[in-house]
């Protein structure tokens, strides 16, 4: 069991006493199980307006007593016309929900239990607007849940029987339910009849009938009493509640027949219920539940309109009550039960069995401490929606990685790896936001359960030439399903080999490279780190405004004369290559030239491009889009980097001069505020309507404005272990953009700097040749003696 709640809010209403009686049962159980919990009540009708309780009660009584056909019509319309039910629920939910806001702000509950349907509607409305992230339960104290009772955003509904479950699912298919014991106070329990009769001043011998039709005492109470008096009954006890007119009429009738015992409002209802042989009622609400809790047979006579008849029919269908359509039918059933002790005992045993199966209500209230609300849907941030709109069948926006592990001391089978990784996905993925949301209509929709087979696959390598390259290409180009969180993991290995390769693919909207790497480590590492991905320092408001303005001017100037050549047509084909460089050599080389490692690797890229096409004298530069941090804080979810444009010189040039020129251009772009300005532009675009946003993204994120994507990430100095195996190399996999044929992902990982190269063969030369030239270009920059530390 998790931490018990500290503040419980009960949402009930005084319209009769049934809803309050259920709330008292919840409070009693809560105080017994959570002694330190503060319990607060709110009357939903009173919250909706001071005039509402009296008005709603008058309407209810009038409908039941004077215009039952109107109440039947309304109740039937809720079931038959979905639009009518939805409209009513939205109207009432908005009304009640708005009025509940200050109550919730004042009491700050960490658990809410509603026993009144209009209150539940208000809570559902608030949850739908993202204003309630505490657990919410509803206790349906009627046997027949109807569309006003059941809501999709409530975390749990307690219903009274198995056939009540079916009715609740019909009312709202997306709602969550469980069968509850009768939600009544512990005073209502099976006990010895003779003892109960002594408490009530009733004779210990003879047959006693209790008639109780709720605190309002309306319906066919007098006809039921007359029918009972026509039988050989010894006492007919009638609880008139607050109906003084009914009490006066029955007292007059009692002067003629002393077997009739009419009573006003009584406090010892549990004793009167336990003292009876049979309980008669007409609505199936709290009175019927109290009778069942006392293990007494229930007869439903001339059920009131609407929900009363529905309750009676479901109770009869469940074998927990017998339906009597009129007073004559009631008299016949009473004659049968009271003259046949065996049949009466059989009915009592059915009720006892129901109580045994459902358990104790107090235990079910205690289980609410484990209730957790589902994560709320969240609107895509502009930075994340950018990659949704940029994606096309030719240029899907999927990012990923190739993880290489080895453990020469022990060899796990593929089945062992699948079992281990599957267990990690089951236990950890639900706690990682990046892994349990799916895309739908511009929103992230939370997924309650992660299906391991939908996300984890494997392939046994046979050693055939080109097999691994083919499997990797198929994995990274395969579409990610839209009906589940958009990520996938695949295990590659050769039988008996100590080396294991993990392929990871994710939709770019889930996050940038840093977020993806941090999430993977939390998912897979034997000792996951809890620190979120690093972020650049935040800027003050005035400083940020100045930097954004300067960056916007720089972006305008950079895009005025784009370095891109003629537009290239994208294809869906992809080729991949992996390069490893010694991390220490990368660090020492960058330090020796007094440049950052990002500048060094951009220069290596430019040199490699020059080596690939030395005879081309027409293209003198190439514009690379380089993602950089923007000071946007830390997160386990989403994109928090923005691209800056850096023009790389390609013509004949000494490698060190090329490096110096690129380092200066990169420094100017960063100091000029381009990353922050680019992030501001992307965020502003996110405020546009989706069609305009998509159009803007596709017009700017293309080869007309840049020709390569280069991302350099810090990685980790100490490699983690996964299932005991050392994760010694990571190669990032970057997506392309429309008309952009080259992407380079780099991560510094322990002793190895992993470089992942993605190309579109329709617009870029052979990727294997380019990988060779990349290695040559790195060597060409030399490894002079270290003179400082690179950044």
C-alpha cells in the first residue's frame, strides 16, 4: 500500500439522505484506516447555488409523485440519445466544476470521493481541463448506473453488482469500474434478530416487516402497508422519514390495526433493519443497500419512475431482490415467504453469499490509497510539433542510436537479453514520460500499459556479408506505429559472441539527442542516474530579449543569401555508416588548436566533403544546421535545442586554416544569440493553427536553407553497464530534412567518440566512401602536443 492520503474531500448532496449516507460510510472507513487523514465534506448542490438544493428537491419530488411519465421520459432519453446525455453532462459538469474550483483550492485534497452524480460531473469537467491531478473515485449508491453517474475521466467507479458493471460500461465505455460491498456504515451488519428487536422495543416472536422508502417517504408506502396487513404478518413497521403527512395518515390507520407501527425520523435504523424478516422499499438506493448489508431479503414494490425501476430490475436480475409490480403482488410474495421458512432462509443465504463475495466496504475504501490518476494528455510544445509537421513519407523524423555492448566474461543468450530488457521496459518505461505517450491530434496521449512485444524485437546474425547493414537499414527506415508510443528497440547478436548491439529508434518529437540518451540510460542501465539532461544556463528577461533581437537580425542576414545550391529531391532510401574516433585524441586535438570539439568535428566534416569531391570547383561552401542548447531548462521529455546555421568552406584550403575559419564562424553564431533566437521563432510558430504551422515548418526546414545537419553531444565519461555488459560505444542516428542528403550525429562516449552518418543516396555520394574520407580528414588535422583543454 502506498502513502495514505492526508486530505480527503467528500462530494455529496442533500437530496434525500442516500448520498449523504454513502458519504458517511466512506468517512467512517477513511477515519478507521487513515487516522491522520483530514476529512472535508462539500454539498455539490449547495456549491452550485444557495437556491439549488431546495429547487432540485422540489423538482425531484414533483416528478416522482406527480409527473412520473416526465421523469421516465428524461431517464430514457439519457440512454437512447447519446447527444442528449453528453450535452446534459457537459452543462452540469461546467456548472458544478466552476463552482468547485475555490473549494478545491482551499482544501487542496490528495484524494476525492464523490457520492453524488452531479458532483462527479463537475470533477470530470475539471479533470478534462487539466485542473485536477489527484485521484478521484465515485461510489455509485444505486444498483443501476446511468449516464449521469459514469464518467471517463474518473479514476474508479464502485458499482454494486456484476450486472451493474455491464450497465456502467454501456453508459460510458471508457470508464473504469469495480464491484463494491454495500457502501453503508458498519452499524449495518448481520446480527441476531431477537437482540435487534429488543433494541427497538419490538416483540421477539412473530414475523416483522419493515417498509422504508427513504428519508422523503414518497411512493406507494400506504398501499404497501395495506397489502402487508392483509397477510398473516405480526408487525408492519413503517419508517416515514421526514414525511409528516404520511406519518399522520398512518397513525390514523394504526388506530384501526395495532399491527401497524408508523415511525417518524429514527436514528437507530440499523436495529430496525436487522429486526425485520423482510424489508420493502421502492427505489433501490440506500435503504436497499442497508438491508443487504444486514442480510435481509428485499422486496421492491411499485418502483418509482426512472432510476427506481432500473434499480429494481437490476437487483431482481442479480437475485438480490424480488420485484412486485403492485400491492397485490406484494401480498402474494409476503404470503409465500412468511409461510415457507425454507424459502425465506434461501433468500437470506443468497444475500450472505453476495456479502461474502464483495467483501468489506472499509477494505475497498482503503484500496483508494493506491489509486493513481492517469497522466494527463498534454499539448505538443511548438519545438516538438515542429518535427511532427516536418515529417513526410520521404523524410520521416526519426532519431535513434546504435549501442554496442560487450562482456567477455559471460555470454547471455538472446532469450536472456529479451527477458532482461522486457522486464526493464515493464518496470521502468511507465515512469519515463518519453516512453509512455503516443501522438494523436496535436497532443501527447498517455498510455497506461506498455506492451513489450510492440516495442522490443531481436535478430540473430548469421554472419552473411552485408546482413547487419541490411537489418540496421530496415530497422531505421521502418515506420513507427501511431497507435502506440513511437519508439522501438531491437537486439542484434551473433550466437556465442560476447558483443551485443542494441538498435533504438524514436520519433524526433519525443525529444532531442540529449533527452533520448538520458532516457535510454534510465531505462536500460543497471544503475540508472536520476539527474535530468544538462541544460544551458538561463538568461534574465532583459538579457534574453536583447540576445533574441540580436539573434533574429543574424538569422535574417544568414538566410538572405542561403548557401544551399539547387534544390534536391528527397527519396525514402537511407544509407548509414558508423565511425569511431578516440575520445582522448579528439579532446587533445581540439585543445591544441584552442577550439571546441564541435568546431573540430565540423572542420573534419568540411575536409571530408572536400576530399570526396576535390575536382568540384563550383560549390565553395556548405551550410550546416547545428543544434545548440538554448537555456530552456531541463526535462526528460521534448526538444530543448535550436539549430544555428554555420557555413563550412569546401574549397582548396589547408586543414588547419579551414578549422580556424569554421571555429570563428561557429563562435560568432553562438555569441550572436542565434540559438535563443531560433528557439523563439520555433516557439512562436507553435502558436499558429496546425495547418499554418505545418506549412511554415515545411517551407523553412528544407535544403533551400541548409545542406547538412550536424549534432555534437557530450555523452558520458564513465560508461554504464546493461545486464552486466559494458556499454562502450554509442553511435547517434539523425533524421534528414527535405532536400538535405547528409546528417551527422556525434557523441563523446568514454574512450570512444561515436559518429553516426545518415545519407539519402539519391542526393549524396557513397556513404562508405564518405566514412573513409571522414577518418582521413581527422588524421589530416594531426595530433599536436596538448596545450590546453577543449570545450
